[in-house]
C-alpha cells in the first residue's frame, strides 16, 4: 500500500512537468508528435529508475561533499547506455530526438529525485519512486504530444484521424505553439484544483449548516 | 568573414536557443522575474558558454578522437564543464570579490545546465572547426541573453496587469513566451543553414 502511494504521487500530485515545472526543455522540444514524446518519456523513466537504484544502493558510501558530481557521473553513464541502445535498435527515433537525448544528463528532475528521495531511502522504495516519477513524466509528455499532434496535424501516432476537411494550424507544431499549449494546460490544472477546493468548502459549509 | 557573421546571426536570432530550440527553459522562467538579475545572468551565460565550448572542442579533438573514446563525449563534457565552472568560481572569488558579489550565484546555477551542455553537443554534431565553434557559442549565448532580457522586461510589465487567476504566474509566463517565440518565428528561413 505504501509503495503504491510512492508510485502514484508522481502521476498527478507531484507531476514533474506540470506541478514541479522541472525538465521543461524536452517537454516542449520533442512533443510535436506522440511517437517522439513516448520515446523520450520511456528513456527518462529508464534513466531515473536506474539512477535512483544506484544512488540508494551506495547512499551510505558516498561522501556528502562530493555527492553531486557522483550523481552526475552515474546519470551520464546510464544516459550513454540508453543512447547506444536506442541508436542500435531505434535509429529513426534516435535521429529525431537528436541532442535532446544527450541532454537527459542535465534534467533537473533526475538529479532532484536522487537528492530528495534516493539518497535517504532504501532500494525498493527508490525504484518505485523512480518508476512513478518516470510514469508521471511520460504521462505529461503524452498529454502535450497528443494535443499538439491532434490540433497541429490532425493525426495520432502518425495515423490520420481528422479528415481532409480539417485545415491544421501548423503553428501548434512549431515552437510558439508548444509554449502556448503548456501555458493553457497549467491554467486548466489550476482551474480544476480551484473548483475542487471550492466544492469541498461548500460541502463542509452545508454539512455544518445541517448540524 | 561573411560566413562567420552569418553563423553568429543564425545562432543568435534565427535558431534562438530558448525560443526555437527550447533549451535552458529552467533559467529562462526562473531568473526572468527581474530585469537586473536577468542581465547579469545573460552575461554569465555568454562568457561561460564561449569558454566551455573552447575547452570541450580542444578535449574532443586532442583527446577523445585520437583515443577512439568518442562515445564517452557526454560524460566527459558534463564533468569537464562542471569542474571548469567550479574552478572559475574559486578564481573569481579570490581575485575579483566585487564581481563575485554580483555574479557568484549565477555561475553555480549555470554549471550543469542544458544551455551550456547544448553548445558543445551541437558543435560536435555539426563538426565545426575551432573558430566556428567559438563563434557559434558566442552567438548562442548572445541569443539567449537577448531573449532573457526581452522576456524579463515583458514580465515586469505583467506585474501591473490584471491576469485571470488560474493562469497567474507560470501559466501566463508560458503564453507570453509563446508570443515572443511567435515574433522570433518571423526570422526563420532568413539565413539558409
């Protein structure tokens, strides 16, 4: 039950993209279609989980003064492994992701999870935390990717869904669209949270009134 | 000569780091709350970017390529840049304390960031020579500083405007950045690369 909680907190409550506003660069750069977004999300999930496991295994050995360089070297090693694997098995995806794949090394979210969670917890919870955060990241990427590909190209995963009558506004796939879409998603998330809070307050007042 | 000028303009404006390539967004949204901080950040980025690009080019061409260790470039670049920034910080602290008071924190913030790591990777991918990669780094840094300072000035105006409550803060900042990117979109295709 506790482990399940560690997993689900990354999905919505502490979603890396929308809530913590960390690692925004890839969230904009590779989300112009769903396929790339999914590839990037899964890569990050792999890196974050492996790194959390390594850091938490060695958490009692690493001297606190040199911890950040150690984390960075560990992350860079895992990213290199992921890059070589992708280059061998998914060459097209590797080419599309380009330098953003190498830049996974400096994603704030990976270093943040190592520092905040994995350095203080046992291996299994750290692994679950990494999986949850990675899943939350992938979810965020998928949401942005779906919206942008749907509006900007009328397709999903490369399959044309909207008919030829649909004139796609190309700007959504280009740079400015990414910023504007994320701005609106953050707005909607805040709005829904506000609604929930208001409803809760109202029901509490109503409950108080009957007593 | 014109080749280098075009490379500089291309890196600074046409392929702007933040608004077209989406790099360094954490700094872009984090530091742009006031004008003064963003201009010092811009200067810090230009100088570190240029110096670290020169350093990584040298390492890449004199150590990694002859030894056949090219696949390690990501690890090596990250570590080299982090160490370099750390040393630079110590030197500035010791010899130029006034400069350190203005810049100090920004230097460390920049140490492991996608803007700084992005330039050496782009240089390596495009296979630029030493002079070209330096010019590219200088141009990219200038472009980042321009975008940061423009955006900070816009955000200062935003403080006095009446924004809907749900998109206050980060939400409106993103939409504003989108508008700025729209303006920069006008430059695209100006220089064939």
